[in-house]
C-alpha cells in the first residue's frame, strides 16, 4: 500500500489508464463507492465453488499490508477451507517514512516484517509461507526480471496467482502486475488482480470501463473479523508515533477495506 508520496510522486504512464491522476489528497470518499449502483450490482462469486479443487493461492504483495487490504478476507476463507497460501513480500515498505529520523530503512524493514508475520497469522497463514524478496521499495519496476525469476522458482502446477491491479496508479503495484502476467502466461497458471490505490482516484462512474469482468468476493463474518485483526497488526501504518505526521492508513483509507466483500479482477 505504502503511499507514493513516501517513495516517488510521479505515476508511471499506464496504457490501461491514460493520464492517471496522482495519488494525492483524501481521494474518493468511501460514501461515493457505497452509493455506486455498478459496484453493488457486480456478480457475486460463490466461495465454495471458486475454492473447490484449489491447491494453493500465491499472493504477490508489493508492500506489507497490500495482501491483507486487498484479499485478506479471501485468504482467511481459503485457509479455513484447508487451502494453502503463500505470500511473496516483494518489498518491505522500508521507504515509507523517509523524513522521520527514527524510521530508518533498517528499522522500518524489521518492523514491517514482524507486523506482516503477525497479520498473516491472524488469517491462518504461517510465517514460513512468506518469501521476502527485498527488491527495493519504490524500485520494483527496475527489478521486474528478478521478480519474474523468483515467481518462476516458486510457482507450482495448479497455483492461483493474485496481485495488485495493473492500472492501480502506483509504480510498484503495476510492476508486480506486469511480472505476474508474464509468469502466469509462461507457466499457464490462473491469475487474479485486485485494486488497492485505484479506490483512491478512480471515478466510481467510470470504474466499469476499467474493470470489465470484476466480481465481488463476499466475506463471512469470521473472515471480516480475521481481516480486521490482521489490519490492526500494522501498527506502524496506523500511527507513526510522531505528532503531526499522518499515518499511511488513516481511517478514510481503511474504510475502503472494511467492506463486507473484496473485489477480484479475474
């Protein structure tokens, strides 16, 4: 999730979203998304049917918290159904507070790794299921070949690969999507994307143009509680401990991920 202002302000050009706006300000209010007839009318996946026969879900997360924000409920439900989950931590989000002396890259990296392990435990995912690549917060695009190679080593027949949307508006998120698309085509595994930052800047009235085939993944009450506990583990994202320094996950952002469903882009 890590805010672009913490890494690089410019958004890479994306052919799916021409002239994508910068991730800035408070963004689209959650109330507008909740009022979207398109969003509420999307097809709803049947979890039991979608999960049936699956062996493993492999989530490629640009930064710690992206996997929980985007598909934390899905992961909890998959684990409850006995399906294995692997998480690829592409970066440690170590550049999130560059102007705060106490939050050096080394300190932030260590904190985020502990938080990620605790968060995934809330979803039923063991720490040994995490593969940390440390490809550089804000620099994933320059390491896409390394990411593709790492995924090639990790993937197994029958895996389902999940990652952030290719038009998300964040350079690391989009680089992960490009790498996932490349390796999914090569290995012929199923691929699913999910938005994180797009909720911030994409107009609800035009979302259908960018997300054809979007589906809602309904969360059980148990999955919603597990996801809420997992998000609470990212303490450094919720409170910097520095007066006047806004956290990366303020309440207006968290509201987008406290819904009773998650959005999947097959």
